[in-house]
């Protein structure tokens, strides 16, 4: 290389070096200004005190890197910070350095703490999501973020009650578009629901941001939920749900539908049934409690209507479900298959149900925790096994004083009871079983796990004891009619029912029958 060429190269290297040094020095001088720019924009937009750690600027591509962002709502130190960010980066264009618009923000380790309302604000009505009503939105245009993506996000809503744990939502993916103070942002989000375990995916709108009361910021959108019910001990089935939501961070009104094709209670080892629901509910974001205004349930062919609450208890992990459940059209045969092993149910009929449902928190299986109390009525009951139905037919014939009348056949029965379920066992009070001419009244217990029965009561027949027989047996029993004629009926018998629900054993207690006692 000639002397002249070497001289030119040396000059070019010197120019490049000086330029690089100049850019580096300029970047170092610009970084404090960028730090001030970020904090001032956030302070104005969120009306909060802002602390920010180190800020670094890289030129190719032009990117701002920052660590340890803390935003305190109105400077409050009595509650956790509104925002805590481990680190974030901002994709910039040169023109962004002289504007309030940011192209793309990437966040890692975002924590959001929504503070409770001040004591004087009271409870506000749900605003219309996306409303442009000036009375509900006094935000300036301020900072605009065209896109924000976040990983490892956690949102906690601080409850109003002192000492109560906040409701926490872990969001695994979050993408927000058009973040600004004066209009709603669009979002897509995905989060994991722990129990039952599954993924919730949601899209919708968020905002405008309400700086004075962040919890009243509007939110609306659609969501899907897919969960494994097997993560709840005692249940089995794959649940899918779709729904809509609207309201505020603190109170969200939801409507939706769920479907579980193979729902089963594993402790009972019965058949699986498809379950679908349609619901309307209000979610209290401060506690995670849910007011179920309406839930329509189809369990196989049976229809139920429910309303109630899903609520937390102070100091107890999880949620308690308290419902009132009613049905005017439940299928007895299908429900018997649902709670018992067997290819064919012992009986068919229509059920009318009115019950209180209570499922407290806990790790124990569902059947151990579930509590029911209410009333049930079964209509047009017929029995599957001929031997059982024949006994019912015979009972009706004898009770009417027509023991040989074979036209009395396939007699339908009815049943009514007040009941309570505790730890997998029913306790019956006022259990009555009726066929034409006869009434059976019983009380006692019925275990769903062992299928065992322990019932006692009376049988009341329209006919006298001698009329239940024919021929010489009828004449032989005639003198005993007065002994069995009690309480205004022709015959009263005291009985005990034991054995299992599939093979009940019925015994006549003759001593109590003759004494007229129970």
C-alpha cells in the first residue's frame, strides 16, 4: 500500500473513531434526559409518584432499556405500589425522542396492584365500557403507547377489608394496543386458572384509565376457558367455556356457557353424563367472589336452575359455593345411574327438587364436603326389576281390598321427602311413598358410598287386614281387623327397611304394629 493510501485509511479510521466516540458520549448525555422523559410522562399520565432505576440507550436498533420501575398511586405508601416492573425496553424511532408517542414497549416481570377506593368514594355504578362521557373521563391525551407486550405479569386487587389477602391473577401473556389516557386500549391476554386447572384466553378493551380510582377503570371483552375438572378431587371431565364480560376492574358482569361432555363423580363410580350451563354473574374483583344471578344447568336429560354465590372466607384458602337449586324436570333413572354403578337404574320417573347446596373449601373429596338440604318429589315412578314392580302392584291390589284384580298392573308410584346430605349420607324426614290405596312413611339414612339403607316407619292401607287376603285366610284374619285398624285407616303396619338400595329388605315389626307405636 502506498504512503498516500495509508494516509487516507488512517484519516477514515480517525473520523469513524471520533464519530463513534461522539455517538457514545451523546448517548451517555442523552440517557439522563430519557430517564427524566419517561418518569415525567408516566407521572403525568398516571398521576402518581415514579421511581426508575438505570436507563441505557442502544442505537442499532434504537432501543431504550430500563430497570426497576416503581409507580406509587398518588404517592401512597400505605398500599403496595400501583406498578412494579423488573425491566422493560422501548423500541424507538428518532422522531419519538421529541414526541409523546412510543412504538413498542416490552415488559418482563410486571406487577400491578389496584388500590381500594378511598373511604369517602362509596360504591360506584358500572360505567359503560369505552364511554366517552367527559364526566367519567378527565384524562389528558398525554403518553401514547402503540403496543405493549408483557410476560410474567401479576395483577393483584387489594381488598377494602384490612388484613384480607388480595385477589391475584397471574397473566402468562399480555398484548395491549393503543395505550393512552383518553380512550380504551385493545388487549389479548392468557392466564392460568389453578383450580380447576386450565387456561383462560381473553380479548377486549381496557380503559380509559381512571387515575383517581384505578379500580373503576372499564374493562370489556370475550373469553374462553378450557379446564380439567379432574384437578378437583372427586370430579372428572373436560370443561370448555365461552363468555362475555363488561364492567370495571372491581366489578365485572359476565354471561356465558359451559360444556362438559363426560362429567362424573368418581367416588360413586357411576355413569358419566354431559353437562351444559348458561349463566349470568357478577364478579367482585376485589375479592374474587362471584354472585351467580342465574345458572341454567342441563345434566343429561335433567334441567336445573340455580342461583347463589361463590365466596371466600377470611383465613380459609379457596372458595365456598352456596346455591339454591331447583328443578321441575329431573330424570330419576338417569340420575340414579349417575350416582350408582349398574347398567340399568332401579327406577324411572320425574323429579321435582328444591334444595340448598353448600360446598365448603377444603382438600377433602367433593362427597365428603358437599352438604344438601331440601325437599324432593318423584312422580310417575316405575321400577325396572319385575320382582320389585310386581310387589308394588300386589301392594296396591291388597291395599284397595282387591288382591286378585290383575287389571291393577304397572302401578305408578310417587315419592316425597325432606332430606339432608352430610358426608355422603342422606338423612330422610317425612319420606313418603304412595301408590293407589297405600302410603308408606319412613325416616332414616341412606349412604351413597355403601348404598346401604336404614329406614323405619309405617305402611297405611285403605283396606282392612282381612280384605288384603282371599278365601279362608280372609275369614281367619277378620277377628284381627280391629287390632290393625289405627289412625283412621283400614290397616297400619310398622316396618323396617334395611339392606341396599338395589336389594332392600323389608321386615314387619309385629310388636310395634299391635301396640300402635313406631
